[in-house]
């Protein structure tokens, strides 16, 4: 469903370009869909990396969501500031990051914060620091189910002793497994389900071995948006789901995974700034306004020009080549759906908000910086 809502041209006239527009009504609909798919609001721990906006966190909290996931310490700061008390930082914390999370725990005494770990020595350092400060932090074992980005595989000899170390370490609360599977990109839902189910066997076997040793696995934090429909149907009571992109959706996921029924809720606004040749339209939408991710080819989908070729993408220019170029005049407005919304949001300081066809507000992209507190 890769469509953009109708917006009055009069309204768009006053919106600066390049910019990001968020349709608040669509965000609320996507959140409701996530809750309906999960079957229980308590099974959701949405990832805030996609939007990084305090205003969206407030919509999630209003919808009854009390668990959150983050990728950076700044995102945790934003969440804690919004009143979130149960946050998983799905990231291994090392170096000065250890002191920053300790400072956060001191600043927000009601915050229950969990991080991930896959390395015995850094786990020891985290435990030493937390116990020296009389603090407690949750740690999830980062389980590698095939992405091979971080984590230990469930059937590796390190997995069991590492979780046992987490469970025994002072200052640490054993919080379960972190299971992210961004490599599962089968376009067909049945094939995706089979691949996830295959990897799941080893996860359950590890869980069982640990439980036989008397250790508790309170949470299995699973997946992103493409595998969300799969885990939604799994019945283990410890499962929590961590989609992020679903809140805004984008043209990358929309075209790769036709089963996903979310609607694009964040679009870029751009204007024609030049018509350099008969078949070219140059837009003010450089790679500082829409992410250069994927690395080559199309970075944005224009529903009114679906076949336009994106031939140059510089810092402040996007050049489209299209046989329909003659339709466009300098100054014309186009709306496009980013192929990858997460890094695109982070390029903007503020977004224009349209709610049910009217501009209602502007929201800050709160956690686009690395540190919010100084
Ligand atoms: C660790 C982790 N969890 C969850 C997500 C959310 O995934 P998605 O963007 O597919 O919703 C991501 C995305 O990169 C991630 O890296």
C-alpha cells in the first residue's frame, strides 16, 4: 500500500523543502495495527530508531505501550525523558558508554534499563562498574540467528557459559535473549516463516538447557518489521516483538514485503529547482535530506513518477531522468516515500506534521544527536 495521502497544494505551499512530513493519523493507524497483530500490547517493545521523536514515543505510550527498544544511548535518554521506565538498549555497551548508562540510571531511578552482551570481558567490566556504583542493569544475551553482525549463535559452546556469567554477575540482572534477524528478507511470507522457525529451534534448545540449570530467561526479544508477522504467531509467553520501521513504514519494505499492511507515514517534500535538459528534473533532495541507503540506485519512490531514473544524487541535488519531464516547472512540489526511512529521519531536525489533512504541529527529531544531556 505505497500511497501518499492527498494533501492540499495550498497547505504544501508554505512547507519548506527539502523536508520531512509525518502523517500523524497514519502513525496512529500503524501503531494500532502493530498492537492488533501482536495480539496483546504487552508483547510489543517497538524500536525507536526509525523516528527518534519524543512526540512518537508519546503516541506509543498513549496507545498503552510501556516497553521500548533503542539503538543509542541518546535514544534511551529521550525515552527516559518521556517517562518510559522499561527500556532495552539493543546494543553492546563498551568504553565510556558504560559510564553514560550508569549516569542515566542515576538520573532516572525509575528506569529499568537492559543492554545486550556477547563478550565475557566487557560483561565483567559492566558488572564491576555497576556493582561499584550500587546500580543494577539488565543484560540480554545477544543471540546470533544468522545475521552475523553481533552475538553468539545459540548452538555455539560460548552461549551457555556466557548466559550463566550474566546470571551470576553482581550488578547485573539476567534479562533473557536478544534475537535480531535483519537477514531474513524472503519476500514470500511462507518462506520467511520457514527460515525463522528453523533458526528458532536452536534458540529454544539453548533456553531449555539454561532453564534445566535453574536459570531464568524472562524475555525473548525478537526481530524487526519483516519477521514481525512471523513471531506474532509464536506462542512462547516470553516473546516480545521489536519492530521499528512499521511505525513509519517505507518504500523499501513496502516493495520487498508485500504482506506488510502498514502505510507510509513519513514522506519527503521536495521542489523542482532546475530542468537542465528536456528529459531531466532536478530536485532539492540531496543525500543530506533523503538517505543514501540503499547505496546505489533509487533512494526515494515518487508515486507520480514511479519509473523515473535517479541519475545523480549529490549532497543537495537529486536528478531524475524521465520521459515525463516536460510536465514539470521550476518550483513544482513533489512528495516521495523514502526507500529507507530510518536514516532519513535522522537527517532532519524537525518534521512537519499533518493530521487528518491539516498541519497540526512540528515535531523535533529529538534523538538525532548522540547525546541529549550536554
Ligand atoms: C537490533 C534491532 N532490532 C530491531 C530493529 C527494527 O527492525 P525494522 O527496522 O525492520 O523494524 C532493528 C533495525 O535495524 C535492529 O537493528
